[in-house]
């Protein structure tokens, strides 16, 4: 018998919330991160090591029955090597290594979607951007997050100037989408497929800011269908966050697939139904049933602020003035401006961000 049932590669907030869910379910889990004080290490067993080193991943595999991850940046080759080192069955990695491999290169991901007729912006290697015309979007094929690795080329001149700053082999170019809204659907691909509701995700400076439910039935249905098709296109098993564009004419296309819990699903910690982290753990064990729906709940991210001070004081101010807000804090050592530090969930239809404002105000001592 392995010491742990689930090994989570990574130690950030997604690993932390997955660890808490595992604990609640009575599933023994362990995380992997170079920092012994990582957000996940603060809430449960951990192994200190790198998520990109086969030897360190193998340490996790050696003591776990099943393995999953919290981001798509672990090279598929490192996972395969780790499986060989630890004599670990690759079928016990969820999502599958083959799926991760397709997703972690945004160009092969786009090609997989288009090959399966899933609506998605046309993409080519960055060197061929002229085929698309301008404006277009240039993206790092590997490792982008929170808009780091996304550049807009409005004209050929801008494109040429960006080319001077990037390694063109490592970038793609894709059609610019003049979207109406950005949506996201969490897909649970287990013994059966079941989805969380489609959510609107509002970004500020390319970082997710607010998440709330899509009201229109018809949009819910169509977004869900496209998201499921996207996950099928990459032969997905496990939990996936599918980011979508809603076009001005109502059409829905896929921006990208995240093979893991996703910021757009954080509200589910407090909606009274299945949480995405519970789903993630159960899907990793291969025993998921179906998403149980809860009440309408929205989420506001809490980002690091210039001059941020005492968290405890800010929490006190929040709870005193806004008892309706549920706090989720990730325990990151440094509140660098823009870094995701926590989020608030509010189980209500109103979209009043006064609770977040009050928190920030107390946090930066305004
Ligand atoms: N083709 C596109 N057209 C217009 N905006 C885009 C396009 N692709 C991405 N964006 C914008 O940039 C953001 C970040 O891009 P994304 O591919 O999701 O990268 P990340 O990995 O940083 O989340 C998206 O949420 C969206 O707002
Ligand atoms: Mg994205």
C-alpha cells in the first residue's frame, strides 16, 4: 500500500485548495514544491523538490497511488521519465500525459481543436503571422499565464518590433478575437462527463478579476457543448477549465484549455454544491459521479497591492463590515503587486465589490 493516495505536483494555491479538499474527503494526499513553506505545504504533507525534475517527481510517484498536477508547465518528457524511474503506471497520472503534452504547447493545442472542428482562433507559427493579417495576437507557445506571454500586434510594424524581442520559434500567432465576453466552463471528464455552470470571467490587465454566472440558458448550453468538445479533442480525462470567447454575434469559441482546477471555478468552494477541488481529487482517483449544483455565487480575486501591510488587520476589517464575504487566503510569503493572494466568494446575485474594496482599504492602510 502506498503511503498516500494522491500526489499533487505543485504547491501553489490550486494545490493548497486541492489538499484541503482531499483532507475533507479523507483522502491522503501530498504536494511537491521547492518551497517548504509553499501554500500547499502549509496545509498538509509535502515533499520538497522541483516539479520539472524527473527525480523529484519520481519521489512523489514512489509514495502515491495516483498523481495529478496543478499547472500545465511540467514537461511531459519529465513525467514520462519519472514514471520510468519510479516504475509508476502512466495511466495513474490524471490528466493523461498525452493530453498534457498537447495542451502545454499552445500551438499543438490549437491544432488539436481545429482538427476536431472545435471553434477556435486560427493559429500559425509566429514567423507566419502575415498569413493571418493584422491585428493578430502573438503568444508564447509554452509557459504563459496571467497574460504573461500574450502580445497584440495591431500592425505589421508592431509585429516586426515584437519579433525583435521574442524567440520566434517559441511563439505562435493567432487571429485576434474582438470578443463580447470571456466565459469559462469546468469540465469533469470521468466515468461520465459532467460540467460546472458556464461563468463569465472578467479580466483586468490580463488577470482574472471577477467571476459570475452566465444568466442566459441558451449561452449556458452552447458554452457547455463547446467546452466538452474541446476536452474530447484532447482526449481529456480528469478536471479541465475551458476558457471561451463569446463573439459579438453570440458564437462561442475556445481560447484555451487548462488541465487542472481553474480560477473560474473558485466560487464552487462556497456555492453549496460540488467544489472543483473535490471534483479534482475524486477524478484523480477515478471515482467521480456528477457535479451537484449549488446557489448562485460570484468571486473576486484578491491581488497583491503596492504598500500592502497587515493581512490580519484587513481580515478583521472585512469580517466586521462584510460578513457575507467568504475569505480564501493562499498564505503566499510576498504580496507582490498583481500576484494572486486570495479570493472572496459571495453567495448572492448582487455584484457589489464593496467587500473587496473594504479589504484592500484596510490592507494598504488607506
Ligand atoms: N486571440 C485572442 N484575441 C483577443 N484576445 C485574446 C486572444 N487570446 C487571448 N486573448 C486575451 O488575452 C488573455 C490571456 O490569453 P491566454 O491565451 O488565456 O493566456 P494565459 O495563459 O495568460 O491565460 C485572454 O484571457 C484574453 O483576454
Ligand atoms: Mg488564459
